[in-house]
């Protein structure tokens, strides 16, 4: 198999302000305090699935230098710069049309850059299984995450019957929007609904054909760009035509409409790290429920807090219950965890 990985890395991570900023979003930050940024962890978990020369990163022009610095082993020609944000469908088309130019039989995994996976061994097993399924078929596989709580912040995938040749892979019945609490509890109890992790597997023939049917406007734009890939005209062509793409997610553009969509349910300790509360739940906690990232953080009479202060020599917190304390550069945030949905308001 000619396996390739496309890492989508253009987001700004606004819910993790002030740690994540438009100048340096969360995918480029050592969120977990482990010595590697999220995008570095993402690339590393594909070791053994594909070589570095088959890894691709699609990101904003403004982040290209950060990507080069953090992922130096990925070839320069595989770093794709978007001149503006246009959501995931144009992002994916950009990578897949370029891959097709030199790799017409490529088998592709598309993944976000800012999620966390705990069990990388199980992750590789699941992805390799999906790649085998899509290699010589017209199937599209999405990786579903076995829910562990009635989560209202994720979209869901409703699974139908499993396929006759493999009881681990199911036909997708439908994609569901982020539910309210009651609906999320119903999904959890029924057992046939899975979190949508935004990880997709297909071969390049399939995705380009399917996009021509369901996203013809975007396809026509990249068909025009296609002859210019790997030439001196590529950058100019992208800069001129990419902004004319419709801004639309791959879910709306393709996944909710296409045939032969399958889900492979998985449990490998996944989190999209979308909120400070989610991060607190994944970090080691002390006996009072406090989670910290930083060299010298001291808590007194405090519980259920998350402190992220990797740039400070010492942080002392006394008498707080259920707070976010986060610093970056010249900004300090102290906010109740239960009010973290207001962080976008605070960051203006």
C-alpha cells in the first residue's frame, strides 16, 4: 500500500486562550507538559504507518515557519500553505489533489493536528485496518470513538449493520450534530452512536471522485490548479484560486451525502482537547483534583483547578475551587471552570 497521512493544522484554538493565540495556536504548544506539541504527537503516532516523505501538513501561511521548525523531517513540498481559511473540505481537497499528481494509487488518512491519543498502539491497529479496507475499494471509513459519557460538545456517528466480511466495521446510518444533554444520554444508552473524531480514511481515487459529485465547485477549482502542482506556477495558482473555494466542512460537503461510508468504532483514549475542562480530565491530578503544567506550581487549600503556567518559574494558588489559572506571554487568565464558555469573550 502507498499510505499517506494528511495533518490539518490551520485552526486557531480560541477556546484555549491565553495559552493558545492566533500567533501560536494550541496544535503547536506542549499542552500536556510532555516535551512535544500536539502536532508533533500527531505525526509521531503515525510512525510505522507511513514514512515521513508521505506525510503532509495543510496549514495557514502564517504558521508555515512553526511547522517547519516542529516537523523538520517532513519534506518542504509536503507543507501546504492556505492563503486563507476555508474550512476542512477545501483543505482536504488541496492535499488530495496534490497527492494524486505523483501518487495516483495513494491510500490516505486525514487527521486533525490538535487531538490527543493515549493508546498509540491501538490507534495504529485501527488505522491500519481502515487502510486495508479502503486500499482497493471505493469505501470511505471514519474512525468512531466509543463514548464514555453523554458528551454534548461532539458530533456523533450513528452506526447501522456491520459488514459481512468484518464485524468490526459498520455501515454509517447518519451523522448527528452536537446533541443536547438528553439526546446525548440516549445515544450513550443505545450503544450504536460514536463520537466523530474527524479522522477519515480513503484512497485518492475515491475522494476525488466523490468530491466531483458532491462538491463540484471545489473540485473544479482544484482541477484547474492540478496542472500547476510541482511547478513554479503552483504558489501563484493557489493564492489566486484557493480563496474562491466555498468555506464548508468535509462533513457537510461530502460525508453526509456520499454512499459507501463506514465507521470503525475504536477505544484508544481519544480527546479533541477542546476545553480547559477536557484538558484537566486528561492530566494527572493530585488528591484534591488539581491538574498542573509548569515547573513549580504550588496549591494550598485549592481543589478541582487546572493551572497551566509553563513559562513562569513559580506559581502559588491558595483557596480556589474549580478555577482555570493560565498564563502566556503578558496575559494571565483566572476563570471559573464552569464559565469557560466565555473565554472567547474574554480574549477580545
